[in-house]
């Protein structure tokens, strides 16, 4: 019996001499004059394919092997041999080839030709078979593993926060409503929609962040993290925004802002190091084909400290820069992507943690500084992608928090449980949110966030 192994395993020199069964999809077939064929076979276990040498003696050589086309699925039994060819350690000499499914070359679009990423988005069901999307899937998997490894090793508890919620954590009103009411026959009471007849007896939404529920658990169990899908109905058609994205949110009792920054920096460096160690072939590919600077940038980041800079100083740097920006810079205004990019790409040339933002542009839950003007917010900015992490120390003083809610037009009644955390055994605590797709964009150099999630949800697009 031959062992069923992956092509990634069969490509290693240790596999030489083994009798194996490989199963995958044909990338190319080339017939040699000597009466045999070379088949490049890929199964997604690694970027590289394996070369299968199919001798003319195979019983189905004329009927099957010689007609194999790109995209067909086959099984190959054979022996792993040392490859005489350059750039590959091994190849497989086939003793039997089984055809599972053909792919008509007249209609199968993934032939040798390279397609644009825009086109590949229209065939999201086939794009995982390309080199780029296979590599992204493997890197994404590696990042997720690294996230769990990091927090588990640090003693954090993994908590599942709800997807359906009644509270708007970010207070930005960018929520998708969840309802079972019939949109063409909405029940009304005193002229308004009667949500008491809705499934949850109140307006409810898809979550924009698991933070508020994360705080509940941190204020009981110490250090926790939540990691799941989040939803934002912001109608921004940019290369960095999705309507559905994944966010990792650690929340820590007894952490102040500097502790939060230290954790964020160690966390990012750990993810980058793991991806360089575990996905070298995929990362080489991104460095060759997508962005020639990714490897050097990542190695540089791992080896150096992030800059930590108050928002006010950033505004001074930007104003003094003499740089022409599309959006003007002034104290109190949110920084735009162009400003963030100037700081990380031109001025500091490394990741920057900006902190102490104006209180008027940040959500109600952030701790107010004594200056009365700023809050203990922090954003981690990286070259090209901009904001990758957003977080803060949380306001733990009941009176200040209630005032802040008033300032931002929020009804404290709806947040009674959140306020209870400040009524009973309140503690300083902090946390942050890392956008998974933004990290993957940064790691791979991919320009558009729609290409680093398997099935992107953006305005007007939810087909696959
Ligand atoms: O800065 P944000 O809005 O922070 C929060 O939601 C906090 N409640 C997190 C916390 O403190 N627990 O979002 C956090 C990160 C951003 O820095 C960004 O990386 C990502 O989530 N993000 C998005 N990614 C893709 N598409 C979008 N529309 C995103 N909005 C935010
Ligand atoms: Mg943010």
C-alpha cells in the first residue's frame, strides 16, 4: 500500500524512496518526445507543485494521461525520486494515474494566462486555485494560529462574544439591523416601528465589536480575548474597508495604556515572526510578485521598537512637514490615511503608536485624560496599510463615563450593565482590536483588502 501524503510532504528530500498516493489538480501537462509526460500537480498544501513523470507504459497513458488538461483532478500512485531538474528536490514517477474529473479547456478560465485581481474577484469560487490566493489562504491560517498561540501562551481566556447585539460599541451608527419584521409591512405604534413585535423585542444589530462584552469577562477573569467576525455598514468603497471583517480583541483588567501598547507591539511582532518562519515559500512569492519590500520591512519591524507619539506631536510634525495634503491637518480633526502614511512611510519609516487623541473624535468608553481635551486612545499605524490596531484604556470612573455618554448623545439606560462594571469593583483596564485582514494585507503587500478574505462583503457585493 502506498501512503497518502500531501504534495508539501512529497517535495521534501526526506520523502525520497517512499511509495505514495498524491491527489490534486493538474497545473500543466507536457509530453516528451521519448513517449512519456510531465504533469505539474498541485494540491494546495504548498505553493510549489510536484512534477509527476508519467511513463508511456501506464495502461491509461493514451486514453487518459495524454489528454489531461489544466484544472483536471487526478490521483497518482508512484515512487518519490530525487529530481534531476533544478529548483526542486523531488519528483514522482507514476505507477498509476486515476482521473477524478476533467476540466474543459474551452471554458475553464484558469489556464496559463495570468488574470487581474479584479477579474479573479468575479470568480471567487475558483480563485483559491491560483498561486496568489492559495498563498493568502495559507498565510491567513498561519496568522490565526499565531493569534491563538500567543494569547494562550500568555494566559488569556478565549471568550465568544455575541454576533447579534443591541448596543453600538463604537457609537458610529454603522450597524446592520437584524430583524424578522416584514419590511413591506412593518408594525407601527404611535407612528413609530413597534420593535416589541420584533424577534428580540428591541432593535438589534450585527456587532461592530466584541469589546463591551469582552470587558464584562475581563472584569471577572482578568485577561481575555475574543476573535470573530464583525460587521460595519460604512459605505466606504476603499481598499482597506470591508463590511464583514475579522477582529481580534484582547481585554485586560489592571492594564493601563502603556501596558496595552507593550502587548500590542509584542503581539504584532510575534505574528510577523511566525509567518516568516512558517510560510517562507509563500512569503518569497509575495516578495517577488506583489511587493519587493515585504520581507525586508517585516524583518526590520521585528528587530526594532515602534515609535510612540502623542496625537498632538503628530499634528505638529504634519503641520511642520511642508507636505501638501488633500485634507488639511488641524488639532481636533481625525487623521486621514494620507497623514498616517506620511508618518509611517516618510517621517519615521516604521510602525507608530499614536496616543492621547482628542476626546471629540473617539468613542465614549475611552478614559479621559486630566487635560479635559484628550482620551487614552491608541492607534497602531503601519506603512502602506495605515491603522492596523485601534484601542484604549477604558473609562472606569462611573461619573466620568456617564458624562461622556451624555456628551455623545447615548442613553445610559441601554448600557446599564456596562455601567454596573463601574459600580461594582471597578478596575483600570484596557484593550484593543486588531483587524485580521489589515494584518494580512500588510504581511503580503496585497493592495486591496477584498483579496485577503475568502469572500469579501462590500457595498453591492455578496454573491459568493
Ligand atoms: O478602531 P476600531 O474601530 O476599534 C474598535 O472596534 C474597538 N472596539 C477595538 C477594541 O478596543 N477592542 O477597529 C479596530 C480595528 C481597526 O484598527 C482596523 O484594523 C479594523 O479593526 N477595522 C476594519 N477592517 C476592515 N474593514 C473595516 N471596515 C474595518 N474597521 C475597522
Ligand atoms: Mg479605529
